[in-house]
C-alpha cells in the first residue's frame, strides 16, 4: 500500500519542475514563431519597397487608345 502512495507523492513533488519545463518549451516555441513572423514581415516590406523604387509615375496625357497613365499606388 505504501508503494502507490509513494508514487503519488513523487509525482506531486515533481509537478512544479515539469510544469516549469513545459512553460519554458512553450515560451521557446512562441518566441520562434514570433521571430519567423518578424522575418516574413521584413521580407514583405523589403519587397514592397523594391516595388515602390521600381515603379515610376508616368507623365503626360492619355495615349492614342485612351489609356491614362497609371499612378503609383500608395501604401498607407
């Protein structure tokens, strides 16, 4: 009868350590996900900045077909 009780007591003593280790693992996973999202956002921002630099605002009236020059899209 002492053996099942001893196992229960041991699990209760180990619980704070196991809980803290699980919390650390969860925090590391969350930090990794945040870092990946930050890198992706920076990649998108760099790409959009490159598009802004490549796009020029055409000057002048509509061409013979009536096409009006495209305006630069603003990000805001």
